[in-house]
C-alpha cells in the first residue's frame, strides 16, 4: 500500500501532466537571484506552485514560485523558478517534495543552482563553482522516518552525491566557453540568519568552500530516487571571518544577476550535450 507522501507525489505529478504535453527529461531548480534563467527557455506552459496539489509555496520575495515547462537546447525540461527552504518553516519532506515530483514526471537529471557565500578566498563574489560534495549541518534530513521503497532504498549510498560525469561535462563546457569554474565543497546550514565570523571559521576548518541554506535536502531526495545531480553555485558574498562586513541583500541579488548570463550559457550547453552521456 502506497504511503500518503507517495500518493501526494503522484497526485501532483498527475495534475502537471494534464497541463503540459511535454515529458521533461531534465529538472532545473533556480536559486536566489537566478530566476531570469527561465527566460532562456522556449516555454510551453507555466504553472504556479500554489496551484499544484500539495506543492510547498515559496515565501521569499526573490523566488517567483513558478514551474516552467519548455525546451532548452532541444531537450524537454521543467524549470522551478524559485524554491522553498527549511527556514521558511517547511519540513524537510516538504522541501524535497518538488524534487520527488520532478522525478515522477521523468526527470532523471537534476540541475540545481544556488546563491552561496564564499569562504574560500579564491572564490570571490561573482564566481561560478560546481559542487563536488557537501556537508549536512542543517540538523535534519528529508529521508528520516518510514522509508517508501518505491521512492528509493532505506540506506542510499552517498559516495557520489553529485554525478562525476556531469561535473566533468560542466568543466569541459566551461573551458570551451571560457567561463572560470572551480570545484567546491558545499555546507548546508538551516538559516535564515547568516553566520558569525566564528562559524565561518569553523565551516572552513571542516572542509567547506561555500555555504548555503538549500541544495542538501534536494540532493538527498534526488540521490535517494536515482536521479543524477549537477549543482552550480554563484558566490554572491565573501564570508572571510577576518574581513567580515554586513551583508546587503540587494547587493547579493545584483551579484547573482551579473553572473546569470554566464550560468545560463553553461547550463544550456551542458543540457545540449546530455545525450552524449547516455
């Protein structure tokens, strides 16, 4: 017997299938300040989060809360213009719910973008970095609780949380497009406050290059469900404990916006070449 959570996923996916003729192969989640990416699509259908059964609705101003179905570089895609976060008061299962629905729709590849703080001094504001691993300090996990075997295994392996083939592809494309791209370890924190200087020092000490308040629960749900994940982060502020300054949200959004054209070119070309990996 299917769990209530699985039934909710199926209900949301069935609702969306009735509103688009596309069968998306790739799911793309857009982070803070990166919503303009959706404008690069040949859009067929736009659905608001609030209209989808059981879908969590974003309460953050810079997240539009729209699901765009269309084509990108010849591939059918579903693009989430905005996301929800744990700090908004949602459970981890709710945060992961859109990823589950994208998987149910047929998205075997998930591309996630995020705005992040850069703790590695070599990753300055405006840099684009690709996540190769993460550290979960969010204090929770979307896989806690009874496991539904139809969604994935009880103990999913995390030896490859971000698909190595996709990381290599992104690096190859970035080299061709002359877009600087560094590898980074991402640490997920609950938020919504930013970190203190002592916390940044600790996070850097344990091996993290960048810090953010999303990605980790989405990645855990995706890996649990058998999806391949590529995560590309835009460094929007410098988190150097000895030179820490108050963060200005409009500046963060502007920094993400300036990096968006390069990120769009990078993701578009990666999606174009996905067939070569299969």
